């Protein structure tokens, strides 16, 4: 235990990283002199304050529900729930100088979190997850039947503290499919039936045009075509940015405007591509495990099988992997590595993409087919061009990695990434729900 009467400034004390959020941690943090911290400890203090903030967010949610309960005690007799809710939201809004919309929205979420998701509230209070993760869990599962929801939430919480909100949302979608495939299929079909295109004006006079509730495979295929064509035009010297090129191509295709001439070496490559991963047992209709579009998320088994059936006329690449995702054989069969060359062979590239479906940066979800293939030990420093020294990194994280970060491949699909401040983060291939 720390002396809570201590008021002098100090560096991080022993056992600091294990302190549970609450009064003791708050007192210790209040006594820390930020300017006296080592570069490594600055990150530890940031993590501790985040744990404390999560604890306080949980308490604030409980306080709001307490105000709602108090309104029921004071004036609730004979009044509908909605009216009492509005009275509590009005009290909260005045106390915190929030708008009506903000106070009602925050009270709605607090009530859902505390009442319907007690285990999520507990994890938030303990600093194991933060408020954005708690919100993702609630909003991504509230539509599920109660028994399915409880199973999904229980399993989602097992990894939630080490996942970004995007990774967590993807995992929840996969869990929902795995726990109840029939309901997942029904939700997907109902969602696609609501597909639509919406246009809206912006305050600056521009406009937005977007499609909603679209089939994931056709959406990925269309986006891949836009992206490939934009990169071909950019490589040919087009002065527009890639974002501008994608937007202009999008409108050209919809308006029937002929596409600009592409470089001859790029002809035939600007077709849509679907990158989909599925278990053989799923393809043989022996189980209902979801498929996966890297960078996009899970697909119900029926849709996975349908997509693959529709692709029999397309170019196929197959890989056979272990349950852990390690490559055994396929079109990406391991060949003798040409370590003297800088760029990986096509076979090496496909093997790296197979073993790492997404960018290996721990918080990134970009599919590996959209990534650069980077040398863990830089080629310029005599790092060999072989599979155990290669990893997919999106362009953003590729640039960051070459500015003081190091990456070490522990085994296929597992990497240690060390920051310039000395902190090490581990990324592992995401397999299964």
C-alpha cells in the first residue's frame, strides 16, 4: 500500500502498473512529477490515467442511473417510463451543461450499460476496457436475443482490453455468427433487403453519395477495382491524389463516362478481386463457421459458399493451412528463397499474405493484399528476402516502422513490435471467434 498522505512529487513507484483504478491510483498519479519521468514511464503513466478514466466513466454512468432511480422515487408514481426518463435527463443536462439531445443520449447508454450489461460495466469500472469499447459491445449486441447476447458478450470480453474498437466490432460480428448461424443468416438477408443509395448536400456546396447495406463481397470487389485503377493512373503521372482519383473514377463509372486510357502494362489488372478465407469444412457444408474477408470482417457460411461458387470462372489461388493458419501447401507453396534479391517473389508475397491476412501492426485491420511487404530486418542492413523476414504493413505503418521502430517475427503470424520509447507490443494472427 502507498501512503495516501504523501504529497511530494515522485517518479513511478514499484507495483505502479498493477494498481487497480480508484482512490489509491488517483492519489499516486496526483503526486507524480511528469517532468521527472523516464521516456518509458511516460507511457506507463498514460496507461494508468486511462485505467482511472475508465473507472470514473463507469461511476458516472452509475451516477446517472442513480438520478433516474431518484426521479422514480420522487415523482414516478403513475408516470410512464419515458416521462421519468426525460425528467432525469433534464436534471443531468442542467447539472453538466449538456444539450437535451446529449443528456438523453448519455442517459440512454448509461441505463443500458448498467442495467443490461453488468459484466461490461464491471470491466469498465476495473479499467480493463474503456468507454468506447464498452459502447461497441453494447451497440453491437443489443439487437441479439438475450441468450445469444450473453454468450457473445462473455467471449468478447476475453480479448476486448487488447483490441481496438474496430477489431472488437469485427470479433463480435464473428462471434454472433458462430453462436447462432441461423439468426445471423436472417439478419444478413434482412440487411441486404434494405440496401440503398443516399445523396446529401454538404454546407460547403459539395455532396456525398454513398451506398448502404451492400453485399460485402461486391463492395470489396468494387473498391479493389477503384483502388487498382487509381494506382495505375497515379503511376502513369496523373497529378490528382489517390483519393481524388478514386472519387472521380467512382463518378465516371456511375455516369457512364469512359475511363481514361490505362498504361499498357496495367491493362487487364483493374478487375475487381474478392479475397476470401474459409475453412474447407465450411465449403463442404459440414459446419457453419463464418468465412472472412480480410480488412472487412466475417461472412455467414451460406454467403461464403455462394461467393466462392460464383467465382468458378475467375482466377483462383488456394492455400492449405493448419488450424493455426500456418501454410502447408497450395499455389503459394514454399520455394527456395532468393535472399540476394530485394523484392520478394510472387510466391513469397502470397505466402506472407496467407500467413498474415492483415497488416501486422497490432491495431490495424487493412487487408494484407493492400499492404507493402516489408523486411523485418531491413534489406539495406543485409536482411534476407525470405518469408521469415517479411511482413505485410500498410503504407502508413510502413513509414512509421522505419522511424525508430523494430519488428521481430517470433513465428509465422506472431510479431513483436518495439517502440522508440522501449515498449514492446505483440501481434498475433486472428484465428477463429
